[in-house]
């Protein structure tokens, strides 16, 4: 995919599948969906004369990067979580959960790119050539990512709606309000019996 941020489109719907945030790690998914383009971005930014889809655009390197991202996110979770908590997205997934979603996202990146770039070698170092080329048209690959953005927008609205409902349900303020209401009812009924 020439424009890296499009890859967030295939990651975001997975991020918001787990509303309790204890299975699918949001940051592992997002980072793993774009890390494959790290080298391509470097080449693009510094105008280097090298192919965009090089050493990182294959399933072998995607597997190594996916595992490394899962480990990195597990170790650094304590630093990210205070920030994520501010937008009600604190993560609690296990290391296995992080590695699993990171692998899936990095593999999807390689697969989508491989369907539209003939020069890639997705099975390197075991086999050269690109058997995935042509499985999707460029338009279809972009549509999948765009569709992912649309789905995730709906999910995000649903997520915050659900979280707010739970908060309102649990909140101390609501309990206090209910207590005061009951007190008022009691005092009204008492005054009526006194009359
Ligand atoms: Zn790519």
C-alpha cells in the first residue's frame, strides 16, 4: 500500500472487537499494522534510490516484527496505560494476546501489499516470486482498508456509549442521588402520617 496510514484500516476493527480490553491489545495491533512500512517510509522521506517493498515485506520478517512488537508492548504497557486511561482505553491483555494480534496485523499487511505489488517476495527466504499478486486489485485492497475505517467509526461510537452507560450505572453520584431520593420519599411519607 503506497500510503501507510491506510493499513490502520485493517487493524482498527479488530481493536474495538474487545470492549473489555483484556484480549486484543490496541497499540500492538496498530503498530504491527504499519511497522512493515518502516523501511519504505525511510526511503520515501529521504528520497533514497531503493525499492519500497524490500526486506520487511514478507511473512518471515512480519513474524519476527510481530513477536517483537508484542514483547515491546507488554514491557512498555505500564507507560502507555496512564495515557490510554485518559481516553478510557486502558489495556489489560496478556503477552500471548499482544503477540497474536501483532502477528495477524503484520501478516495482513504483507498479504494486502503482495496482492498489488508484483515485485514483492512474500515467502522469502524460502521461495522467491509472488503468488499472491493479482488476487485483489489495487481498488479492492484500498476498499478493504476504507471499509475497516467505516466499521471502526461505528465501533468507537458504540464503545464509548457502552462504557458511559456502565459508568453511569456504577457511579457513586448515581447511588448518592438514589439515596437522597429514597430519603425524600421517606420524609414525605412520615410527614403525611404525622398529619
Ligand atoms: Zn507495505
